[in-house]
């Protein structure tokens, strides 16, 4: 009887307890063993995210501290002061008699309006012509209260009425504020008359007769002046603060030019002498005989017959 064959020694490369040379079986058996838990360091990505969040918190706190303890943002512009609540009314009147009715029409009580008109009338010229009325009003429950009233003539003179909180009125006169300017007009004679020609060039009608009188020693306005002749005048013009003409002063210069001759005269007052018209050489124009006496001349008529 043969002895039983000996089993080959166990291969140390094979897993313990393996009964087959099957690599798949080895893998299954190896994977079936529990693996010990291994602690791994946090990944780089997670560390960066955490550090960024911490930096954000730190920077945000620094900005908050900088705002609290350092420079602050620029403040908004200051708000405008509250309105006073007053209303201004301005209108033109034909004379002082219309002040009371104008103030009543603005909503002021009748007794207050009449009192203000009476106070202003004491400082106004009754025949001074048109007035400019300026009122400052305060709105109240049943209309308006008068705060101030200013009435002035074209030359700037007038009255200023102020109303106190207790209703007392104070009136003061305002002085005229005029400036004298020198105006010059130049034009040609038309086919009708010197009067219409001068008015067309904005020469005031109050200066037309003095113009003709100044040249009456040299020209016959009825026969020697024809259409196309050139005239020129310089005069004083008084204007108010708004630049509007209020009145006219003296003529300062006159001239007339025709095909036959020309003449220029200046208003002048020599030292110790009487004022009058003089030519460019300083010779007075006063003579014994005028070519056309102004008192008998018809300045506004048409030209006479001509050959």
C-alpha cells in the first residue's frame, strides 16, 4: 500500500485559508476585510474658502471701524431755508385814487386797504400820472394781510407803507432816482413837414419848436427846407432805474443840411454871460432878423409852393 501523497506546502503568496488559485477570489477576500479609519488633513480648496471668508469678515470689520473712527462719507448739501410764505403782486395804476380798490381786489380787508392807501397818498403827487404798485402779502385764513405797499411814479419818487405785526402802519417817502443821458437823433425830411419828420425819428414834440427856433436865423422852414434834407439833434433824456424815458431836458446840439448850405449850433453858457446857441467858432447866432419868425410859423403844416 502506497503512502498518501504529501500536500504541497502552503504558498505564502496565497491568502490564508485560500483553497483555490483564483485571483478573483483573492480580491474578494481582500476587499471583504474592514479597513481602519484614516484621518486625512483638510483639502486645499476647503482651506482657501475658509481663509477667504475669514478675510472678508476681518476686512468688513475694518471698514466699519474706519467709518466709525476715521473719515466719514461726505454729507448731503444743506436743505434750503423754508419759504417765508409771502406773495408779491405788482401792477400799474392810473393814479393814487386806484390804490385802495387794487389792494382790496388782491384779497386784503377793506379797512386795512383804505388805511394803507390813505397813508401812501400823503407822500404821492396827486397829479403825478401813472403809478407802479408793488404789494407784499401774507396768506391768512380768510384772505391776505398786507405786509408792505410801495407806490412810485415813473421818476422813482413815491411812498413806502410798512405794516407791523400789530397792524400799525409806517409811511416813508422815496426819492426820485433819475439819470440824465444824452440822446442823438438823425433823419431826413419827408414830403410833408418838419414836424412829422422829427417825430418819425423819435424827437419828442416838446423839442421840435426849440429846434426850429435855434435855426430860424439861418433857414426858412417854409421855403428853404425840402424833402431829403438832413437834420440832427442831441438832447438830454432823463431815465428811471428801469431805463425808461421819464422827461426830456434841453437841446444841446442842432444841425440842418440842405443842398445850398449847412449849419450846426451848440447850446453853451459862457462865463458871466447868458446861455444861448453858438456856432463852432463861438459866435452867437442871435441876430436882429430871423428868416422865419417861429411865433408866426406853422411848423406842422406841409411845405409851401415851389418852382
